[in-house]
């Protein structure tokens, strides 16, 4: 049996206090989270008080929270960065994730005992770069998504005395590990300040010359469907023009190749994703990693991948794990997401034979929901025979998530209640999905 003490840390994103708690419920060892002013996800909803509550909650569980401070600074950012550092002695995070060398040096001077992690935004792709950051005092390097499996092995061999982290799941940018100007160019929304419009995934038409100049030398232009009359010049080769719609990274099928290398932390992308995404990815990777350590010889990815396929995604790719990503890493036919399941609700309480559920999608009597227990991997089927209004106790035929906090009671067997604590998520299969 493999030494289970060598398990990698499972690191989940937390864009809110609820997602932080959901990640820990479903098996995360740690989360990363940020405050909007100083990270690259300015849509995250943490206040200072919520961040403090989340870190205290994690520490009571023996878990960790790393704060993302991975902005690329302009001089206008320095005062807010100073103010943020002043709060850190109260927050007591387990480390900070930085990309900017100036920010790294500022933390080194002001809070020398706080572990400093090097963000994937710093594009660490070689043992040479890892060694540089180790000499500066970094305790961990997040490797770039462009690092291949042989390179992972070599970096680990040459850099045995620093923690290494890698992304194993989540959205891929068309640019270099997240550094992208396309959204800013087309919409004024900067990906490098956490406000990406996902311009690379839009639907475009391709023109050989602009329509008003059909006789000129051949030049190619893109016209985005919601911006008629705006033409963006592009280059096209003999293979055509493939608009930048990357599939999502998923390395779960290759864990049997990656786990023996000894990477210290496995990171999942998605701080702006839902609690359902957090729950599914945490429980799938938690079970997959634990099962591999129990029996690596017999480990197979199929059951865990079946869970990940319930998520909305753009299809999956292993990215650069086997070298340069080929055409299979892109989706050329459609720009939308795939996935046969919707986030139906989240458990908010219990009564005798009833779950109290906050509704996230329309639920009707006669439907069959699936509940994801943090205590077993097999989903729990919940046939909906009756729905009860929380406030009146009267039965209703259906309920929709028409307002925030819409609540309903669902009849279940008593033995199920112990398997579904608060924050357990429920899902619903799409009506047009095959069984």
C-alpha cells in the first residue's frame, strides 16, 4: 500500500463564505480565496469579516486558507495593498499567493513569517524558475498549466525541497496561464483584474475582406454576432480560423500518472463557480485520490469521471500534459457548455422525515432529484412525492427559484437525514437528457 502521508493537498476555490464551507464539507484540505481589491477575481463576495469567519472556520476543522494577492500592481494599487497587509495579522491566513515580484518583496519585508506562494500568473514552468523563487524565500510555486508530465517529473526531481502545486481541473485561458488582453481590447473588461468577458468563447463570423471593400487584397476579419458592423482583423492559414474556445482542463483520468511524481498540492480552478461545482469537483477528486492511495494497481477513473460529467463544461482536455495541446483541446463546433444536470437546491435544515431545501431550480412533484452526500460516493435518489411550503406547511405542486432564499420541505426517509447535513447539494437531470 502506498504511504497515505504523501497525499497531495486538495485545494478548492472559494468565491464566498458558503463555497468555502461547501468545499470543506466535501473533502477539500484547503481553499484559496481573495478580497476583490487585491486579487484577480474582483467578483468574489468576501468582506473582511466574512474572510475572518472563513479562516477561523477552516482552522477549527484543521484546514487551511490561502489568500490570493495576485494582482499586477500599478502605483494606484499600493495604498490599498498597504491597507490590506495591515489587516492580515487579524485574519491569520495560512499563506498568500502572489504574482508580482514587488508584492512578493513587500510581504517578505512586512510579514516575513507568512508563507508566500508564487501564483500561476508568474509563469513558473522550469526548475530554474522554481529555484529562483525558492532562493527569494517562496514556500510554494504554482506551476504553469503549460508544464508537461515529463517536465513535472524533472522539476520535482531537481527541486525536492520546495512545495509544488499544479492545476488539475477548471477553465483554460486561450492566452498564457491567464494573461490575456482580448477581453480588455474588445469590451474594456480586463481579465487581469478579474473581470473577463470570456471574449474568446463568443460566436463569430469570418469575412474575406470587409463587406464594403470586397475587391481589395484578401484580408480576414471577425464579426461578433452581438456587434454587427464591428470588424476585427485576423490571420487565417490553410487550416481555417478556429475561434478560441478551449475545452476545460480535467486531469482526473491521468491521476495514476501524476500522483507518483509527488506534487504537493492539486488545485481546482473556479472561484466564480457555484456551490454545486465546488461540491462535485471536491468529492470526485477527494474520492479518486483516496482510492488511488488505497489500491493504485486497480485504480480506474470511470466512476469519478461520471461525476465530473454532471457539471456544465465545454468538454474536457488534458491540456499540455502530453506536450503541446493539439486540436482536441479546442471546441470548434459550439461555444456553449455541455452537461446533463442542473443545480437544484441546497440543504438548509432538517425535520422528522423532511429536508428543508433552498431552491436553485424549478422542482415539481413527480421529479427525481439526486442528493450528494459528503459521507458516501453513490448519489442518493430522492423521488419527489410531495412538496411543502416552509412557511404555511401546505403542499404545493411545484416551486421555482424566483427569489433568493426560496425554501421548500421535501419528504425523505429518516435514515437519509444523517447522510445529508446542511450545505449538501441536490441536482436535477435536464428534461431532454438521456437516461
